[in-house]
């Protein structure tokens, strides 16, 4: 029988099982990525292309029943898992992760999770998110997109072949060859330029499906002696098992290195039935592996949520040998139940048999159930997030004012912490996005400007990275009070510097900074506010990078003052998440000040500083003399592991007002002492 006509090859089912087991074991016990997903992509390309080619050879691809069967096969288990993830997350998951998880559950249900993660990888402000409960749906999303687009591509080739009176096989092979080459080239390029984005980009993975498709079309024409096929089979198995041990898949894939697992899987398929007792196909066709192959989809769906929930419930970062065994056993049990109670019954049911659109209605109904459950969770989350607000003189939530000299707390003894744990991760300060736009002088700069009444009394530019931007929370209330115009020119992960201090060698950051200086020199504000130090974290000495000073010198040449703010601490975990899980008084949530800040600000000993630079040190409002706590004045200080919450920054407005006016010598602004707490 011709290979392209085979409907079932047991060793491929075993190959699926092996790939899935590798994914699970590597995730759970090794904390690594195996490359098994890439094997899944190749297998899907091989099987689906073979099915489509057989249909094309008969002259017609039946799209409606084909996609209907796909819905019955994919939707039940996936949407069941998502429904249960929503239910368990509301009970078990820390509230500071709710919004992120809701967003990703919706993306997963719509088979767009890979693009959601790709967007997050490009969004600096989303890069501090924890791995979500449904992050593994990225690969299922790419496969779902493949199942929609690939039949259309093959159908287009079939149509062209019919009209041209050509044989479909050569034309389809040539088309897949072009797709393979173009996608692989793009994958190699984007992996070198932006690997996190490349990892989740559908277009960087198309070549893996195309390689499987080419194998399906050409396998009959590849003659391999049996001894060589035996070697191919075991070489493929060994390559697949070893890939994740040798390569750091999560940081170097996809690119050309993803050829390792895909070619390994291709070798196993090419080996086929060797009729040799010691052949890899005998091992892969064994009853246990065939059964695992049947469970592979459900096992993949369950293993990641079980792992994440276990880590959350046990408050751990690693599972250990025994914990991993528990996770795998639980995921396996859930996979068995899902396969026998959900997958198989729906797949063999009469859904769609008596009605042309029955399977589609079923898919829409199950999808609607997930979206409805997620919508209800979103409503609960938003209600909790909006259930707080604090006034400037709120006695229950003095925030930074609690660290002012002579402060006395007059608020309630049982005052709730703000912002809520649901809202804290989204509590960014900033200028109204409606007042943002592209600079008329440089299309690469997004410039946001606060509103003033008539001619502004002062104009301040806040320039640099997200740490500079977070001080807008303290500055904007002052600006509104004094009719100052505040302009922000910000780029995440790109401090105001002549160098790329956050990401070494990032030329785009250096070019952006050059444009920012040009913008500042052209618009000539009364002052530039930016971050003045770096590396306020454990194990690294706080410093003033040379690139910062060089950038300030450029502004000094234009006669514009620079207000350099001492940076806030950076931690190994989110202090707010720690408070939610352990309580505000837990010593594990506070960090000794001497582990973070230098005893003396590093700029005090810097020689030859530009004369225009004025330093402001707010470290006493982030730390006491001994520790840097997660909560000050009943306000959560941090929204993640290194950014200050907008709510806390707003409580610093009176403090910032006094410090800015004194540092810049703006005596005509009639600075006032910060109001006493309470």
C-alpha cells in the first residue's frame, strides 16, 4: 500500500506519545522545554497534508465535514479544560494573576494564545507576567490556525492545477517547498532579532508543518534499505529525547535549531514499518505507547494547569521528584477521564451526522460556555478592582506620607490594603492615552502631554524607561495643582542614556535615545526628569551608568536642567504577590535595605558631573532604615517585582512637589511642606 494512502500507522501514534511524554517530563521535572511540540507540528503536517492530498487526488476537498470532524475532535477536551481552569483559578489562583489569566483563557478559547503571548513578549509592561495556567495553549493555537489555513492552501493549489490541466502532486510539492523555505528563512531571521517574539509567531512555525507535508507527499519516492530504516528509527527517537537536554529550547528556538526535533520525528516516520524485532517502530507500536498516543492530546492539555496549580497551592517554585510524580499521576488520571468521558463519546457521537451544521453549532455552544464563564469571572474581577479609591487626604491610606517626619496614623485599625490584589498588577501611572501621539519631529517617538489651563507655568519632560514613567503618578497631581505641563517620552527597558543599559547592544534603544535628546533640545522644556541610578537589587552594586551621565551632558549643553531620581528597589519576586500569599507582616515579603541600596548614593562620589544635574532621593519613602517593606501606609507599594504601583506613587505627590521645587530652585512656585499625615 502506498504510504500516502495509509490511514493508520501505529508507530506515529507512539511517536505522538513519546513527544507528549517528553513535553510533560521536561516541564515538570526538568523545568525545560523538550522540542516535543515541534515534533507535534511535523506530525500534524504529515497527517493532514496526506489526508488533503488524497482528497485532492479524488478531485474535491470536503471542507464542511472535514472542519466539523475537527471541531468534534479538538473542542470538547480543550474547552472542558478551560472551563475547569476558570473554576479552579477563581478559588486557587492569586488575585493579582486574575486579569492576565482571563485574557489568556479567552485567547486560548479562540485559538489565538500564541499571538497573545507574542504581543506580551513585545510589550515591556507585560513581560513581568508569571507563566499563566493556559500558556501551553500557544502550540494548540498554532495547530488550530494550521487546520484552518492549510486546507485552503491545498484547495487553492488544487484549483490552479485543475485549471492548468496539471498534476496536483508536483505543484503542491513545489508550493510546500516554497512555504518551507520562506518560513524557515523568516524563522531564522526573527529568532536572531527577537527570539521571544519568534517563539510564538505562527509564521516562524509554518515550515515545520510544511516539512511534514513534504514528507507525506514524497515518502513513496524515497527508497531506504531496511537496515538503514532501522537506524533511522532509533536515531530519530534518540534525537527527539536528547534535544531538550542539549539545547536550551526556550531561548534558541525556533530558528534552524528546531530542525533537530523535526528531522528526528521525520526520521521515525521515514523508517516506517521495519519488520525488525528490535526496530524503533516495534517499540513505538507497543500497546502502552499506542494508548498513550490516544491520551496525548488530553495529557498535554492537563499537565500544565496541574503543574501551575500545584506550585501555587504549595507556594513553591519547583516541584521536586515526589511532587512531580504526583503532578504527572494526577494529569494522567484527568487525561484518562477526559479521553473516555469527553473526547471519545463526542467523536463517535451523531453530532453533525443528521445536520450539515450540527458540529459547528456544538462547537459554538461549547465555546460560548467558556466565554460566558470567563466573562462572569471578568465581571467579578472588575468589580473588585473598582471597589476602592483613595483621596489625597485619606486617613486610612496615607501611603508614602507614613514615612514623613512626625507622622501619626489616625485611620482605621482594620483598613483594607489598596489597590486590591486583583487590580495591583494593572496599576500603572501615566498620562491619558488620548493625549498621546507621534512627535511631528520624529515618527519613532510617542509623546504624551498633560492638559493645562492656558499657558503652562512650567514644562517638564519625563524621559526614559518604565521606572522614569512610574513617577508620573507622583508628578501629575502636582502638575495639575500648579498648571505645569508634563510631557512623557518613554520606552520600556530603555533608560535615558547614550548606551543600551538594560539590553546590551540594543541599537534601536540607542537610536531612540538620540531622537529623544533632539526632541528635548528642540522643545526646550524647563526641566527633564529621569532615573539617576541603576541596579538597586540584591547581589549587584547600585551605580550611575556612564551612559546616563553622557546623556545628561547633551542636555546640559542646551542649558536644560536634569532632575535625576534615585531608582526604586528591584526584587526577586513581586512583594504584592508575597503579601497576598503570606500576609503583609511576613518577613519573607520584606528585604533588608542594605541588600538593595548602597549606604551612600553612588552619585555623591561621581567626579565631573554636568552642572545641570540635580539629584532627588526618594529611597526613604520606599524603605525604612532597616527594610524595604511591601506595604507602606496601607498601600501596596509594588505592582510587580520592580515597578511601583500608581496608587502608591499618588501618595508621594506632596513629597515630590517639595523635592522637585527645592532641587530645581523654583522658589517662585511657592513650595509648601507636605501636609501632615491624617
